[in-house]
DNA sequence: TTGTGTTTTATTGCCTCC
DNA sequence: GGAGGCAATAAAACACAA
């Protein structure tokens, strides 16, 4: 019996060597596949054939790999949507943004659910890059929907979140800066939502406040209170895309900013509309930052949009204008092409790779240590540039805007070996951010780098230099191709590391 | 070293489209 | 009916904590 088994195993050994059940793709193959996948998620027969030849794989393997890759994409997307849905619920914010009307759980949805967007459509429409925009649109659409259906039929999570928003706002807290725990009951669960209570607030909608009845009205009223005299009845619909800011909308802020007294004296700074808007944009957009890399453009749009409107106004503040100019100039310095990741170029060599790569690695480490996907980029990166650039004016202004989170972020981003905790403010609301691209490729790259760094002997990768070269190659290819989302991380470190790198040379 | 959890690869069946 | 894709599943490979 045992002999037979032994013999059998011997035989199997040989056959296994030849015809292994499962063979891992080599890094080169993976690179080729990933690259190709980034270009085309649905390769044609010919493409598959060529790729198979190129990578020394069978077409079947290619097809299978692409199939699983797409599944992986989809799954990751679903996970993120679910995670964000849960998170949003816990934070009382925008739960109904991404998932349409309702997403009871990861598995059950009602009405619109962009989890089931056709990947082909997603790809062809570039939703991977603008998905959050799409989500925002859906959110906005929902609002319109509510406007049109001001009834009690929408007993949805949206309403619940609105109720939460209402309560949060009445507490004078910024929705987008909320720590989940701040509105949890002592046992950590969500407090029961008292929609009726919101209804009993006695608010009466007026003007554009006629949105979804009293609940959202209450929230808007709270914002209105925060805005005080700056509130404009003819302003934009809250939570919906903002139009150009009326010249006088922030008149006082600008004036006060010029005197450098407003923010210091204003305890409600974090709740100020501008900051909230910024935080909102960054936190929201960063959630889908891998495929939904609208961040950079959003942030730059924030600068050029929000502040840009000031340029056109009659109330140009010289200082803020200067700041803006400096910022833009700096951006143009680091990024001559607005939509290109200039910093990628800075890191095109193997040395430079470390800057961006280590950020990724750090995030991954963070992931393993309980702050999965915490982003350090969206809100903080610009300020880091400015600080590294010793641009005091910019630094001051930026620290005004981002000061509440800068310190942590800066430290995190600067350090290659950071394992520190993220800030408790914004970052806690930005978990589950890693997207599939990052998780997949970056993990692999992190793995490879770790392998390289540790000189760990592995059967598969016998030549560390080859792996390193490949890793670099992958990084460069990846950067050049997809990753505007890396932009902030890379940008973050690029300037800081540019000088040392130069000096090294 | 081992147990456990995760990721990756392969297979199979079903569905949709042409 | 065939091709292509998706989804479920199994199993190998891998990572990591104890």
C-alpha cells in the first residue's frame, strides 16, 4: 500500500514537474498581462494570440487571466463600494452617493447600483477615471429625484444619512471631517435614527431649501447658520455641483484673510464652506482614487475654480491671488502638463522609484496595520510641495487650509519607513481607498521589492537584479500609463526628494 | 514550524450575443 | 450552435502570526 503510494508519488513528482497543476505567472508575464490589461481589458482573439506568443502562454491562459482580472477588478470595485457604503453610513455622510438610492448591504441593492456597470462601458467611458464623478452625478441626481418626489416613500439610507447629517450639522460639525466614533453610541453602534425628530424641528423649506422635506432642510439650515451673512438664497443647491462662486460670496473671508485674522479668530474654520468644500472634494474623490482619479484635477480645479473665481471678481485679494499664482506656478513647475504626472518623470530612474514606491509600500504596510488604504495624498500634497519649497506665503495659506492635518501627513509622506498612525481627522474617513490596481500590482511590486530588499531566496525569482529591473520597468510602465492616482503621492515626495537626489548625483 | 488566512490560477457551467 | 464572458469553485502558492 505504502509502496504503491510511494511509487505513485514518485511518478507524480515527475509528472507534476512537467505538468504542474498551477503555475504562477512569471513577473515578466504578469507585467505583460497587466500592461496589456491596462490598455485593453477585452483583448481580441488576435491580441490574445499575440500576447500568448509573446508571453509564452496559451491563449486559454490569457483568456482566463483576463477573465479573472476583470473579475478581480469588479470584485474590488464592489468591495470598495460596499466599504464606502458602510463607512458612509457610519460617518453619516453620502451613503447614497455611490450606490444609487439604497445599498442595504454589500449584497442587496435597490434601484441604481453602479456596481453593475458594464465594465466595458466603464472602460470605454473612462469611468475608471471619473467614476466618482459619476457617483457624484448620481448623488446629485438623487437630490433632484428627491426634489421631485418629496414624499415619504424614500425611506432609504439616504434619508437616514441625511438625518445624520442634520444632527451632525446641528452640532456644528463638518460632515466631512467627522470621525465615525463621534456619532456612535457608547457601544460603538449607530444611534437610532430619528427621522421624525428631524421632522419636528419645525423647519419650513423656503426657496431652494425645498429639497427632500424637513430633514435635508434642517441640514441646509444648519449650514446656513454656519454661513451666516454669507448665505445666499440664490446660491447653489447644496451637495450638488457648485457653480462659480459669486464674487461677493466670500468677500468677508477674503478681506479677513488679507488681514490674517479671520481664520485665526474664527473657531469655525474647519467648517467654513471653503474648507469643507475642499475637504469634501478630497475625501470624496479619494475614495475611488485608483480608478476614479479625479482627485488631481479636482484639487487643481479647486484652486483654479474656487479661487479662480476670485480672480475674476472685483475683490481680488492680492495675497490670496499671489498664493494662487504661486501655487499654480509651482504646479506648472512640477507639472508642466496639467494632466500629466510630471513627478513621474522625476522618478523615472530606479532611485526615484523609491519615493513613489515607498509611499505605496507604506500604505500597504498601513493596510496591514489597520488603516487600510489611508490616503495621505489628496488633502496634503500641495502643502508639502510648498513647504519643501520654502514658500512661506503658500505654506501659511496652505497650513490654514490644511493645517489640521498637515503635520501627520507630512511626516507620513516624507518618511520612507513610516509606520505611523494616520491623522485622526480626515484620514479616518478615507479608509478603503486602495483600489484594485494598487492592491494588485502594488502588492505584487511591494512583494517584489521586499524580495529584492531582503535578498530573499525564492525559487521563482532567481535573479534579484532581474526582478529589480523588472520592478522598475513595471513601475515606469505603470506610472506612464495609468496612475494619475499616484500623482499625489509621487508629487508629494518628488520635490522633497528631488534635491537630495540631485545632490547624490 | 505550523496553522490559518489570502491571493492567484485553473476548471467548469451557465448565459448572452451573433 | 459556437464564441466569449461571467460566476462559482477548487486547489496551489503565498504571507504571516503564534
